[in-house]
C-alpha cells in the first residue's frame, strides 16, 4: 500500500522551483575556459616529465656502464647479435630477440640505431622488416641467411644490394616449397656472375637431397675476396676461379661427372696456399677398379698446405689413401684429421694392405714434435666397433670435455675440435675377418703406448687374445682409466688379460700363467657399462670372477681405486660388499637386491670356473 502526503509533495515542487530560479545562467564559455586550464596543466606536466627525463638521463650518465664509448658499446651489441643468430634459426622470430637492447634506455637505442652492422642480417620472413633493416644497415656488408623458409620478395630485395653481400648461407631441404630455393639460388649465381660480388667472403649452399637439375657454380665467378666455400649436392668446375685463395673448402656429394682427376685436385689445392680447413666427401678422384698399387708420389705431384688445421676425407679406402699420399700434413699446424673410409666389396684385404702404410705415414705428423711445443702424443682413445664399421678417435687431451663422462650413461660421439685429434672410420660391411685385421693393425696407425684413458664400445663377439691383438703388448703401460661397454665375450677377454701372473684365488694358474708385460699396470679406474652378470656358470660372467681378478691384482699392488657399474644387471648388495673389501670406491646404478644371499655364496665357492684364464691364442676366430 502506497502512502500519499499532499503537503510534502507540494513542498518538494516549491523547493525545485527555488533552486532552479536561484542558479546563475550557464554560458557556453565555460568549456573553453576549462579546456584552456587543462591545456596549461598538461603543458606543465609535460615540462615536468621532460625535466625528469633530463634528470634521469644525467643520472644514468654517471653510472659506470655509461662511461663505455659508443664504439665499444656498439661492438658489444654486434657480438650479442652474432651469438643470438647462432642460437636461433634465421627464419624464426626469436632471431630478432636482440632488439630488446634498444628498449633499455635512450642511449642504448641511439647506439643501436647508429651501428649499421646490427642490421646487416635482414629478417627475410617480413618485407617490412627487410626493408627497414636494409635502410638502417646503410652501407655495411650484408649477410644473406634464408633458413628453411623465406619470402621471395625479401630475398630479391637483397639481390638489389649484390655489391654489399659479404656472406651467403642458404640451406636447401626436401620440403622446399615449389622449388623456391632452387630458383633463387640460380638467380643469385647468375647475378654474381654478371655483376660480381666484390665483398663476398663466404658462400654456403647446403642442399640436403639429390635432385636434378643440379645447381652448378659457373666457371666464371667474380668473387675476388671469397675465402669460405661450402657446398653439398652442388657441382662446380675444378678449373673455376672460385677455387682460388680459399681458406675453407668443404665439398660434399659431387656428381660423378664432376669428380676431379688427381691432377685437377692437386692443381686446385696449389691455388689455395692459405687453406686451413679441407673437407671432401664423395668428391675425391676415382681410381680404376683393378688398382693394385699406389706408388709413392713424387714431390712435384704433392701439395704442401702449411696452414692446414682440419682435414676430413670421406670416400673409398683406396681413394682416401691416394689423396693422402699427395698431401703433406704439417707437424706444427694440423690439429684435426678425420678419415671416413668406405669398404670395397672386392679385394678388401689387398685394399687395406695398400692403404695402411700411407695412412700411417700421413698421421705421423699429427703426433710429432713441433718447433714451439713438445712432442704431441695421444693420451685418450675412443674406440667403437659394430658389425658394420669401426670408429677410432684419439686426442692429446686426456679427458676431452666433449667426451661423455662415465656418469652420463652414454658414450657420445666426440667433438672433433679437440686439440690434435685423429678420427678414423672404416666400413667393413660385416666382414669379420676384415674387422679383426683392421683392429689388430690400429696400433700401427696410431701410437697407443701413451694412452691414459680409453673408452670402448663393442657390439660383437671377440676372439681369444683380443686385447693384446688390438692394443699390443706393453701398449697399456700408462692406462689409468678404462670405460667398457660391450658383449660378455669382451668382458671375459678383459678379465683374462687383467689376470695376475703370479696369484690366483679360485684357480691355480701355475705353468700356464700369462707371459710378457702385465696388462694395464697403472689402471686405477674401471667403468663397466651395460654388461650382464649372472649366477649361471654356462652363460654369464659371475661377479665372483671379477672379484678373483681384482684380488689377484691387489696382491701384486696393482689394485683399483675406483670401480663403477652403469646399467649392469645382476649386481647385488652382497656383491658390492665383497668388492669393497678389495676396491675402496665402488659405485653402481640400478643395483638389484638379492632375495637369497646363499645363491651367491654357493656360486662363489663352486670349483667350476666359467672363464678359461689360460686361453691366450692370438687368432681372429670368434668364440661361440
């Protein structure tokens, strides 16, 4: 129910009329006056902000970092940009993350805008970015890096500045969109041939698949300052002017019709006396099918490369040896040699016998004394062998940082930039006899007497006397660290080699004790990786066998300081307790708990010895 009071209503109306009639008249000049007052206040605020910015700038100028001259600060920015470009692909937006340096302060932005080198690698996924960066780069040398994706209009814009190109890097992948990259590379090479590129120093055309028509570098290629040439699945003439004055030459996968003759290759190398990196993969002269000899090359047919530091040759074994015979490696400069030799299906033993002396003679220079340092000797070795290939890597560094440590659980491929490294790869295509021959001859290729650390990975059965054949008698005199990953037979042969000459716990060696130098008398750290132990005397190696060998060595003061198991099965708590009575530091991963320790005790006390420690015949017959 609503209550209505007439008196109150009339009073309210009267009050409204009084207020309305008593208020002054509102004129149209008030908004103008208000706007003028606000503008004056805004001007004062802007002036105050400008004063604050000026004070902030003066304050920042007193900080130590502001004392760096703009030239040095610009050089720091350039280094930062180069590192960023190494971390990110050229086509990803993150490659432009370095632009944040221009958002730190006004001074840094001015320095960034005033450093043309920062903008010399345009981002080719955006036409606006390409145009802006080309403008800001002024006359600085340009770097053309396409990545896997780029805009054709952006790349063509770069061709308008061909006289400024300093570096060209174009990868070419299988999923390239409608042949865009192929057309652009062709246009680029035609442009350089017709207009020249006087500042071009580096050209990299990395085509990851074989396709016809192939890209070919023109015979006339006016690039007088080119120093770095890297091509894959691209062809060129060995008489081309591009093969002159280079310091880096990397050619992979030439067409058969473009492979050089030996004379063409040596002549081309003579035109590159400052060469420090030479990589040739499937780009070596082909030898006749029935080649039976490689005569020692006369000095006139050899090339001397005094600055060569990195050499990589990949082809058939005899082709690699043929080129090595004509290249004089310098003892004082060569720091990395990598040979990747494919097997020949015919006459493998004859091919190896012809190549071995040449390879051995060529590698001698890597470990000889140089005028400014003492004799370089290999201190570490990584050897892996499967049914298909043999990989050997030696380094004068005992513990190369690029090699996997024992804690990592894997043996990584070594980084070949290690000082004075030699890497050899031999494909044997499952030929067991050839594999045994190569392994036995490795000590003739690389001096092993100074090796201190060895990493082994074998995935095949070995033969009796394996370690003596591979490493040679007395070659392990300085060996202190050994990392072994492989089959049961490899570990069995190792235990035979490590067996003491005089002492035996489970079996008396007597007259059948091994003769000659003791295997690895300095061995202090042994890592067993991925090996299988067990209690069966027929199929497995027992931990008691390992314990016997370690006790024997300890009795002759040749005991271990460290023993490590990685991903090895059937290692129980009781095993570790017994091993720690002989070796102070025993570590293991994935240790299995024993439900019944009596099983271990029975197997340990058994008179049956699953390993025949007295078998040392040196043949390449494989044990069953």
